[in-house]
């Protein structure tokens, strides 16, 4: 061992310290009961909790989402730029509270139709409360909608404590979704149909009034007919008026469709006000004019010619085909213009359709107005002929004209109303059912084995975390590594003596491994102090930070070890406050150090046999004084110490702990060396560093180093483990 240098401890533990595997295993060993308790508690609580949890069953309806790539449901009030976003909007629709309200209403209706459903929990609640909204929260919590990635599939599922109820409500969810989708798809056509129905009812009243008026006039006047020429004029005028009113009705329909389309556009594109602006397109204007002229000729022929005649019928069919072809060209042109005008190449289909309806409707209104203008021009000519009817027949002709006009318009409206009904019924839902929900009697929750396993593992991790946390918060000294980090001279380590007896003689009670380690410590101290060649003996102190760290234990065993090495040793119990040397050796407590200082009584010097039959002398504490400081500060005390230096090679004094009292500082002023004993896991590093630094700063080279006492076997350094191995092989 090289000659030591003075070393002052530095607190190197303030930085970040990484937990080593050794530290981790040590924390597991030290706090294993915390880990075991945490794990067992987690297992027990989770097992009891999930054991009493009711089973939950899941049923799912699979639907095919059949809308176009960029179309979305109007009911959802949102849109997406692609199929994924459209599907996402539909899923949010199904998860919405508004949809949930429709579902509970449908559940109540199903219960009314089939009272047997009351045997299921949710239906029973509806029946008991009489309010379907009493289960709304449960329905919202247990329903779900998902869509597999890259597939146009919607899975609507429901969870319930009853597998049959789960299947029934899942099917109700799907049915409500399909019905709403169908309703939304028919929205525009339903509004148009209702508009026509309103007009039809009004014209039916007009027709009945006209018929009553002419019947009354015929009875009162006796006139029941007019000339064939007058009849022809009245018939033509009535037909022209019916066609004019038909065009006005058509304008009303177009205006209603435009209004609906604009409302839908506001929903789809709230921040956009872009509309078709290609009405000035020359090609569109030409088509408008041709359609108006063609349909005007068709309507005039209907009104003025015998459409049953072959030639007239053929001409009518030709004009119908021509008008149809022209309208197809017009709609195609408008669609192309809209596609080029609206920003982006991925314009939504539904937006495009509504823009197209607005454009076609606007252009068609212009056409209808043109037709009205043409028909009114012809009607003006027939009005002149009507004025030429004889005066006596004018009133009858007027009433007949009103009746025929109302009758023709009523027939036109009736035809259009029937067409609207058929058109509405032809519009179907975009959703198709792939699989209806069926009861699945395998519970999806609670997943008892999985959850108990997970929570047990969580309990284990919590226990490990607590043990690591306690390890990190533990600021005590455990092993030599902790002292080495503090840059402190180390004299040796001593394990916890698991084989120690209890006869009252520490020299005889101690195990061979502990004896050997103290012998090595004594050799180290002897080498450091270079005892050879010295005339006087060396005065050594043993102290610690706090009581119970083993300083007395170390002093006694060092005395025995040095005696076995052939040195004359005197052990003095210098702790005059709480003396303990006499408790560990077979010696008398009185007389002792107190009597020696006060009276010069040397009868207290007693001999004790060491490990291997050598002996060393011991002076107990004697009587405990009221205040030890005057005694140990006296010249008498130092006089006796100096005398002992001439008689012994080593005088070892067991001094009080440094944190408790200041006696050790008085002793250290006259000592040749100080041995600082630290008990493993007994003192925290802050107190140890503060006290050791104070002593080292004051007494410098006198501080020989630290003996780490009561070290756990698993914390011993390699040298200590070798001693254990060697000792076990000697037995």
C-alpha cells in the first residue's frame, strides 16, 4: 500500500447517477416484500373486480357503403375530398347524439309493435319509464361504427349484457341509418312532388268552380252550346292558356329545385359562394333559343292541331325527339363548363350535381319564359277571334274557356304528379346490408384473464418502481463503491457477522471472517503509520457519525488483531457518556478512566485474551461523570496518555460519535491517528460527509481513513467475497 495522501471528501453524488443492474438487483432484494405485496394486491383486487363484472356481448351489422367516391350523406352535414373522408363523416353521423335520438325513438316503436322485447334490459327500461330518452346515454356509450381501411364497408356494432338484445339494437341502428340515407336521397324529389301536389289541389278546386259556374249559367240562360267555330276558338285558347300555365308551373318547379340546391351548397361549402357563370356562353345561348323554339312549336301544335291525326302525331314525335336531344346537349355543355370553372380537379360529386341543377334550372327558366312569350303572342291572335263570338254566346264561351283551361292544366298536373311519385320511388338508398347482426354468445368483455394478467404485471412494475424509487431516495452508505465516489481513504470493510455468538466476550463470539478482515485493517493501519522505529506508542481513536455504527466493535477487534501481531495494546473506553466496552468484554466497569484521571487509580487496567491466546489491556469507562469535558481536557488525562505511550505500542481509545458531542475533537488534538467507522445503511451521506469533512479539515493527516462496518454479504467487494470463500473452505 502506498503512503496515503490527505484526502477531503467531495460530494460526487449530486449529479445524475444511472441505475446499474447490480443496484437494480439489490433494490429488488432489499424491498422484495414491497414488490411481492404490490403484485399480490394487484392480482387480488383485479381478480375480485373482474370476477364480479357482468359479461358484455357484441353484435355487428356489416353494410356496403355504395355512394360515389366523393359523395357524402347530406344528413351528416359534412363532406370529404375522398372516399376515406366520406366514410369518416358517415361514421361520425352514426356516433352523433342526433342519430342516437333517432335510434331510441325506433327502439320505442319496436317495443310498441313487439311488447315481448320488454324482457331485455334496455327495452324494459323504456317500458318502465315510458321515455325512450332514458336509455339514450347507454345507447350512445355502447354503440360504435368502424370502417376497415381501404374498404367501402361500415360495421355498426352494439354492446349489451344480453347477446340477443345486442343483435336487435345493432339491427335497429342499421335500419335507422338506411332509412335516413334513403330519406336524404329523396329530399329534392319529395319537395318537388309536394309542390306539384299543392298546385294540383288548387287546380282541382279551380276546375270544380269552373264546372259549377258553367252548369249554373246553362240552367239560368238555357244556352248549352255555341257554334263549332266558336267551340274551336274556345278549345284552342284553353289549350294555349293551359300550356302557358304549364310553363309557369315548370318555372316554379325549377325555382324550387334551385332553392334546394343552393341550400345544400351552403351546407357542403359554407365559405364558398362560387356558382356557374357561363350563361353568356354563345353555344348555350344558341341551344336555349333552339330548345325554346322547338318546344314552343310542339306546344302550339298540341294546342291548335288535332294530335290524333297521323301527320300531326308524327310531327309532334319529331319535335319531342328534337327537344330532348337539344336538352341533352345543353346539360352536357353546362356540366363541362361547371367542371372547368370550379377550382380543383377533385370537385365533389354532390357539389357538382347541385351546381349543375342550379345552372340547368336557371337556363330552363329562360327557355320557359321564351315559350310563354311565344304562346302569349299566339294567344293574342285567338283573343281577337274570341271577341268576334256573338254577344249572346260570349258569357257561355268565357265560362267554357275557363273550364277547359282548368281541366287541361289539371290533367297536366296530374300526369306530372304521378311522374314525380314514380321518380321518387325509383331513388334508392346507397347502403346495402351484407350481414345482419346475430346473437354472439361469446362475451367480449370483461377479458378476465387478460386484464388480471395485465394488472398483475402492472402491480409488479409498480412494486419494482417503488423499490427503485426507494433505492434512488436512499441516501445512506451501503458499500465501498459509495465511499469511493466520495474520494475517501478506505481502510477496509467488515461484513455483518451472521455467525456471532452471545457469550458477552466479543473476542470469542466473533466469526473467523470478521477476525480476518480486522486483522487486514490493522495491518493497513500499521503500514500507514509506519510503527517500526518509533520509540513511543501510537494513540489512535475510533469514532463514527452516529451511535450504533460499530466503532466500539472495530476498536475491540483492532486491539485483539494488533495484540496477535505481537504489539502491546491498551484499549480505553473513552466514551464517558454512553460507555459500551465493558458490555462486549469480560471486564469490570469500575474503576476505569474516570477514576484514573481523578485519583490516578491504575487498578482498572485489566487483561483480555485476544484471538490467538495473546493478551491486551483494557481500561473501562468507570464512573460516568456529570461533565466529561473537564476530565478529558485536564493535564492529568494527557499525563496518563503520555505514560501509556511509553508502555504500549498502541493505545486505542473508543471515542463518542462525532455528531453527538464534541469529545472526539478534544481527544483528536493529542491523537496520532483517527479511524472513522461508518455503519452500512445506518448513516446518510450528507451527515457523513459533513462530519468527516469537518474532522479531516481540522486534523488533516491524522484522519487515517474509513472502516465500513456491517456490510451485507451481497454488498461486499471482491476482496470480502474472497474472504467468505476462503473461510467457508476452511470449515
